[in-house]
C-alpha cells in the first residue's frame, strides 16, 4: 500500500491544533488505498503547541513530530518535514484549517491515479483581505513572472501533495535562502491546480505582518532573478550618458557665451539624484552579497530539539 504523509508547520498553533487534527483524521479515515499520517513540525512555538502535538501523538501512534530549538520560519519547517518523510506521497498543509482538508481526496487522486506529479491548491478569491495587500501581491506576481526563471502561479499556496520524484528534487536544492513558492515551481513537473477559497482561521492569529510579506516578496525576487542587478547597470549607464551630454553642452556654451555662475539648484538636484542612484545600486548589490554570505556560511536551515522520528540507519 502507498503511504501519504502530510507535513504540518506549526508556530503558536495550540488553539487550532485539536480542531485541525479532528478534521484531518476524518478525511484520512475515508481515504482508500493509501496509509495516511501526519508529521507535525513545531517551529519553536512559544505557547503549548508542542504539548498539544505530544498529546495527539500519544493517542495516535502514526503521528510523528519534529520540534525546533527556536523559530526558524515556515520555510525551514516545511524543509524539515520533507527531509524526514519517507512516504510515497508527501503533502503540506497549514495548521489553522485555512487549507480545507476536504480537498485532500481529490488532490490525492490526481497524483495517485491521474498521472500528475503535483496536486496544488490555488487561492481564487482574495475576499476578506485588505485591498492594498491584494494589490501589492498582484504586482509581485506580475513582476516576478516577468523577470525570473521560475513561473509562479498567482495565488499558489503551499497546500499540496507531491510524489517522491518531486520531493527528492526539492530537497536536493541546497540553498539556504529558501523561497518555497519559487522552488516548488522551479523544479518543474506536471501540476494539477485546485481552486481553493479563502477560509477563515479557526483560532489564533496570522504570523504575517505587512513588513514580513514585503521582505518575503523581496526574497523571492532576489532568490529567483538577477534582473535588479541589471536594472542598476541600465539606470547607471543612462544617467551617466545624460551627465556626459550635459557636460559637452556646458563646455560648448561656456566657449561661446563665457562662464556663468547660475545653476546651483540644478547642481544640487543632480548630486542628490545621482547620489541616490548610486546608493540604491549599492544596496541592491549588497542584498545579493548578503545572500551569498549566508549561503557560504552553510549553516543548517534548522536545529531539531526533539522528535519521535527514528533516524535511519543508512544516514
Ligand atoms: N508558521 C510556521 N512558522 C512561522 C510562521 C508560520 O511554521 O514562523 C506556520 C503556521 O503555524 C501555519 C502556517 O505556517 O500553520 C501559515 O501561517 P499563517 O496562518 O500565520 O499564515 P497565513 O495563513 O496568514 O498566510
Ligand atoms: Mg493561515
């Protein structure tokens, strides 16, 4: 029989976990032809999430868990789950029931019977979301799909089921700065998309602030495109060309009409604009160098504090 494991990244989700476990177990019980189980990844929660997971694991021996030594972020939590799983099909689902477990049977059918490698959920409506946030996120997808080599489906969620081939491809990517939305699409394979409506969180609060989302978008762009670097080259070339032409013009003008002391305001403007452009280019270059620095350090993506998953002999 095939096995299916769902990874559940959890950060301060103690309130949502009982309802989540109940809903998912109900769906799992009705799956046929596959043995389904859960891997909870406690991402250094500060509430009683780990206790809640352990009490679930006590009652249900198929439940596995990993607990991090601190909060490493959802990307790290997903990676840990993917690396630890040995199942034929591996899924990812949020702990807050925003990803409806009712979709799981259909998704499983796509990868188990219909020949797809990935079954992934895509959010269709953005109702209940701030207008500004929707606008920014739409702009982000447009931009990244234009300038990067990974095409990201708008509204693509982490909620998905993948077969072993895909999982192996994902964990073979060694980068430290992990932008999963990009990685999931970069590895390729045949994907079936499932339209999914925005669900309300059962309990707890979102961990995403506007600033966090903004830096996340920047990570995505920098991680999957070098276009910003080219942008500073183009803008730099353009402004220095203008400066050169202006210098030529001034020389000719001075030779014909003599020197002229006016023009302090335009001078200051030019200095500010050029200075700003130089700093922006340096900043963009710095972002890439900073990421190279982090990659070169080769730090682990996460540190496990405790787990009930037995290490494999061959590792
Ligand atoms: N999460 C995590 N580590 C973090 C932040 C979030 O493991 O640092 C988990 C969280 O517990 C949830 C999922 O990632 O299961 C999605 O987070 P959230 O619901 O806050 O995001 P949203 O649904 O609002 O985009
Ligand atoms: Mg959520």
